C-alpha cells in the first residue's frame, strides 16, 4: 500500500506543477524511505542491556554436608542454573535504570531513586569527613554495627561499596571488570562538595565487575629488581634510578602507582629457619637480617655481637648502663603509679634499639609496640621482628601515625633523636593524641640536658632544644612528675603525665595550641596530617577515655560502659575461642611452637587475638583494622591488645618475612569493590610471610577456589581445604620457592 502511494506521488511529480510541490514530494519520499528502512533493518530485540551487577543472579543450591573445595579448573561449576531468568530480570532492571538516568522515571520510583543516590554518594562523603578529622557526628566505634564472623553486616558492606576518600582523593581502581575480570570503561561523576576546609572535585565512582580473582587466570612470577633488594618495603623505600643514599627512604609514606606484582628475593646467603621463641630473645640467624648498614652498626655496638652464624644479644650488655632491669626499676621508683604489667599494659616505644627494653617489659606482661623510624638505614626494626617483638616501620613527620587516639598507657623515647621542638611541635602533639588521659610520656637520654632560663643569650643548640621542649610540654599542660638522673647508669629520665580533665586547659594564659573543633575526629589517622590543636578530654562515662582500664589480664574480658554492644563483644570472644581451641590448635596441622609473630588481617574486636593469647602464651597478634571497615581498633587496645589501621589496597608497613602466620577472615570478599588488583594482596602476603609460615583464609568458596590456584602458582603447599554450603576455609604453608 505504501509502495503504491509512493508510485502515484512519483508520477504526479512529473506533472508541471510548481517547484515547491516537487520539492515537497521529494521530501516526503525521503522520509518514507527512512521509515521503511528502519523497520526492516532493526534487530529482533531493540533493547541493548549491559550487566551492571551480579547481585540478582540466583545463588547455587545450598548443601548441608561438608565438602572439600572444588578443583581450580572447575571453578565455573558454581554458576547458577537460573542464568537466563536472571538475565531477563537484569534487562528489565537496566531499562528502568536507563529511564531514571534520563529523567523519565515514573513517580512511583522517585523515592527509590533518591534512596539509591544516597547510598552511592553519602557514604563516600562520610568516609571523607572521617579521614580528614572533620566529621560532625561520627559514630563511636562501639555504636557501629559490625559484621560478624560468618555473616556480613549491611553497614560494613555499604561503606566498602562506597569506596574511600584518602587525603582528599577517593581511592578506587582504574576501571571496571567484566564477567571475565577484564577492565572496562567507567563513567566519571563530577561532584563538588564543601566539607569545611576540605573540597572534593571530580570524584570517580567505579566498581569492579565479576569475581575478586579471575577463575581462569594463569600467573607467572618474577623477582623484584629494587635497590633495597631482599628488604624491600614498597611504600617506604624509594625506587628511583638515581639519587643519593639519603633519598633512599621516603620522608612520608608514598606508595607506587601500581602495587608491586613481583616477589621479593631471599637474602643473598639464603634464608634459614628462624630461631624459636624464647631462644630468639638471645640470638637470631644473622643471615636472615643481614644488611650492609647493620654490619657497620654491629662494629660500633657492644650489645650486638656476631657469633658464628648468629647475631647474639648478651644479657649483661645493653644500651642501658647497669642493665635494662635496673632502668625499669628506676622509672617505677620515680613514679610508683607506673606498675609495669598491671597499670601499664600497652607501651609505644619510639625508635628501635637493641629490643632489650621490649624483652624486659614482656617479662612483666607489658606489650610494647616498637615504632621503627626509617631514616637510620640500620633496619633495627627488622632485628626486633626477627627476635619476636611487635614492630612496625613508619616515617614520622607531618602525618598522624596509624593508631586511634588515647590508646597507649605510656610512650617511651630513649635517645630516639626526634626533634620534638621542630615543625611547631607537631610530633609532640601527635604523642598527646595517642596517649590516653592520664598516660605517661617517658623521655630519657644518656646525658642530662641542663635547662637554663629563657633570657640566657649564649646557649648551645642542645640547651635551646631543652628550652623549646619545656615550652611545648607546658603548652600541652603536661605535668612533670619526676626528673632525675640515675648515677649508676648515667641516664637522665623525665616523666610527664597527660591531663585527665579539661579544667587545666582553661587556665592557660596563652591558648596555643588551641582546642580542636568538635568536628575534628581524633581517631582519623590514615593519611591525615597532624593537627596543631588539642583534643579535649572525654567527660561522660559513655565516652572512651574517662576511666583507666582494668589491670591486666582482667582488662582482656572487661567491657567498660562506653562499649554499648557488650553482647556482641562477648559473642565474638566465645565464637573465636571455640574456633581456636577446637579447630586451629588441633585440627589443621600447624606446629604452634614455631609460631611467634601473628597478624589478623581483618580484626574486628580482637576476639581471634584474645583467644590465641589465652591458649598460646608464646605469641603476639598484630590486629589490623581495615580503614574502610567500622572503627573497632579502640576496643582492641582497651582489651590490652595492639593493632594498626591499614588499607589492604596498599602494601603493609613492615619488612619482608616478618610474620609466622597470617589470618584473613572474609577479607577478600570485602575488597571486591575497592582494590583494582586484588592479586596484589596475595603478593603482599607472600612478601610479609616468612618461608615456612602459614596462612589461614576463611571466605566464600567462590573466592577460595581461584585463591588456591594463585597460591599453588607461588608453590605454596595446601595443607587443608574445607567447604560447607557457600563458605570455606583454606590453610596453606609458604615454601622457599623463588622464581
């Protein structure tokens, strides 16, 4: 019919009507041709959809019986049988999403649209406020609903889905992954928000598609070719082709753009089985910690002696003349309230020495965390870890250390060489943030610095530093409890105490440094600059810090008033105690007598560490609370345990071969939408785990199956794989293999 009409119009066009009529006829013919062509050339389906999520795909049917993990080459067997139905649902969902994005959503979907926008944008803003210390109403750690051991909390998932803003930038991957794990293009969302002094521009919102690990991936490995070779710490060691030795270490934590995908080589002379605890307190294998600068340092130090293949630590020769035991007794005599092991449980030691201070305190049930400063090039922090003492390495300049506020009972600095008076006293302000109210700052040196009046003109630099230190501590309202020189050891000790109330702050004539604003979050510590202000002391009993913890070991199972969800904490402790006693210690084949340094890569309340410390007295646990998870690290410290904040999309601040055992409970399933290359986390685990060390991973089967393949490509030995329903556990042991 349409063709006949077109024919008649063509014949009429030949008649001598006017030019206007002919032009009109030609236009109509053209429009008709376009219409007919579009009808006959269109595909059977006019809607093209793109899978945006795998959430709607039905889960495979559950099984109530225990089974081993499926083989790696059968990882696709977990695909659901209702894939076609899910595709239809996804297509329908995609059409609705397309309409919403183009402003044509129906009225009934308006609330849903607003709710979706809130989920996608409000969460990142909240994290951004928290990290910059400008949160207006940041919930306390005990009030946040945390995820359980087996179940996943919506709060935790939302925060991880949202991504994270670090140092004014949102840390996300470089693209999306499709069903095969390949990167695909993403859309940029431009957004401008004013968060007080923080301004976020052009934020990228990206999500990873598909599984955490590519189930069909094949891996080939190579050794890292770095200047620091077998002691490589990616975010601290400079890796430039030129430069002087002084620029070998970063002055601040600075990670490479792409996480390293190479394996750190073993020491030149090989690597030997570490000396077991407690013998490691007296000696370690020298070749495991060998370093050119360390060799020079040993020649100048009497308390480090190379004896054959060992590096020995004579008990009668330490940094402290007269012995470290005498030094500790001298401190306790100066301030009797310092009861090592009872009133004082958690200590931060600034700078690494011979670790005799940590060893002697450990005998008194004091857990000391060593902060190894990376500007000495001697790598004594590695020696401390090899001996079996808790330590991390970190630059200490303008950024906060990765700890919450008010958690250390005491901070110790013996000849650590830190210029506390420089840079507006920011380092001392950071010590004030870390000390709990009423906590002690112990500053000692081998020679007494005589203080003079401010009016003295001819003063040495050493005296001027002492004057600056006096002014700084006075401005912080620290009380000098004692200042005395021990004649036997010739060590001068000065002990300060942080205020336990805000009354003294109001009595200052000069309000410098000022009181921090209420919007400043004192617990924000990841890539956050040190603030030049004083945080107020908590006043209400519902706030953390108003009461000193119970004596050890009672504080391990004591839950103060500020921990609102005590039932969850008790259940968490019971849960991990049952797992540790009935499974880990007896059922997976680990020789626990060889385990000393342990890391919980996703700690919550410290339940795993508490269970281990109650059952195994010969080990300690580093509790790592991921920065994207609810902030539960203050609870860990309140219980008398230690830990740090960390983002597992970056390498950890420690030496290679630092830990004997790594524990990861549902860590990888939390990183699906955060890290652009989750395989790099496995590479990092290989870096920080000692040869012969163990790893225990609890996660979803869909993650454990390809993870087993990755570990096998690293030549790790699978000791146990277990699955029940959709959850599983994997236990593996690292070997000496290097490519």
